[in-house]
């Protein structure tokens, strides 16, 4: 009985409820971004169910709860839109304000630790930006890997390359760079990659590209 009572008092502690809520929402975000495993979904259900115990018992401010949900939505949007961190910063601001407004100020005992709110907001922002940078690098690597089959392909310059311009290779337009000027309309050969650009030479011209 004492164990059950202690567990109940723990779950209705506003700081514990808040941590369970944020962790549960993050697992919802993770399940959204990496669907199909079932692990993130299961953990999210358990954490949110535990958080719900406290949310039902404590004086919740709906505006704060909606702001926290908005924050998570902005973090998800950042992964899809890639606004260079703008949406992630907006999400962090919404999370901080929503956290401070989550519980009504009465009674006095129901208060969130300001340190906990600050730590949660900063760690959430840091995690979002880190995951975003990893995702962008993986995406660029996938694009570069997919471009490697173009080496040796022939195409046509659609703009002047002085030294950068646009070429059409394999029925697609690509940003390209050449060591020597190439006029629009001339035939080109892809000899290498320069980041996400194609390195080309005039068709028939001897040249080595950077790989």
C-alpha cells in the first residue's frame, strides 16, 4: 500500500508529469520520423499514459499544452522543410512558453522547476539541431552517391560555364563546373564530382576531374 501511494504521489508531481509528457511527445515525433519499428510507438504510449495520470489530477492550462504540441509540430516541420534552424528555434520558444504556462499558478504547490524547463528546452533544441544536421549530411551523401553513375556520361551545356553553369545530363539539369570556359550548346562529358556539382569538360577534350 505504501509503495502504491508513493508511486501515485510521484506520478502527480508536476515535474515528473512534465518530464513524462515531453519524453512521450518526443517518442511520438521519433515514431513519425522513423515509422514501422513499433518500438518508439510503444514507448510513447506508455510515457503518455503515465503523464496522463498527472495531467488529469493537476490544474492544467490548455494554452500551455497547445503551445507544447505546437513546439513538437515545429520540430517535425524542421526535419521536412529544413528552414536552417528557424522552425527549431520557434519550436524551442513555443516549448519554453508552453512549459511555463502548463500548470495554473494555483495552488502554490503546483509549480514547475524553472531549471527543469530551461534544461528541457535547451536539450530539446540541441537534439533537434543535431538530428537535423545528421539528416542533412545523410541526404547529401545519398545525393552524391546517386550522382556517381553520371561520371563518363555525355550532355550539353544549357548556359555558359565560366566556370560554373548548368548542363543537361541524362535528361536532367545539373549545376556544373569546368576548368576552361564552355559556351552554351556545346557537348560536355562528366569527368568527376565537386561536392554536389558535376565537373565537366568539353566533349573530345582531354581532362581530369576532381573526385
